[in-house]
């Protein structure tokens, strides 16, 4: 026969439960740390060009995009042509939440991917648009495009 005796000092257990309940009343310190961790993960995503959750590398730029960037002298990382998206990250926290995000309107398209519809682009300030390799046009009708998600 097996016998297990458990001797608990109920006053210690009750005191520990009271401390636990009090700590759970305001989780702001925990949420502050969570916001810090989320912000660091987002920063590393830009540095590593990878999904911060899975670690999977972002899909490389399309050859045409890479060539267009190179022609303009840009050799930086993906999603960092100007650095404004990466530098716009903000974190916030409260008693029961922690978030990291940006107010940049195009951020969601980069996070989740997007498909643009065919549309018309017209010259605004000049009489025509200059299209390399094509010439001048008053307007163009791009067929739309697919933007790859880079979480």
C-alpha cells in the first residue's frame, strides 16, 4: 500500500493565492514587457527580412522591382526604400493589452499582401507621363498587380 501525506500550511498557501490574485488585477507591467518584445520582434523582422513569427524569409523582390531600385541607386533591404515604414512602428500597452503597429496606410498591404485593380494613371502637372522604353503618354492603364505579403 502506498501512502502520501501532504502537509500544507494553509496560511502560506492563502497568502500566496492573495498575492497572485493581486498581481493579476493590473497586468500593466506584463503588458509593457509584451509590447517591448513585440516591438523588438517587428524591428528584427525588418533587419532579418523575415516573418517574426515563423522566421521564414520574405519572398525576394521581383526582378523588375530589384532592377528599378538598382537603376535609381537603391540597394537597401526589402520594405526599406526610405526607411519610413520601419521607423514608423509604435507600441502601446495598457492593463489588458499590448500592441505594435503603424499608421502608414500601406502597411496592411505589406503585412497581408494585396491585389490592386486595373486603373488609369493620368499626367497631373505636365502634359504627359514619361515611360522608360515606351515614350510619352497622357495616361496609362496598368493591369493591376499583386503585392506579396511580407509579415
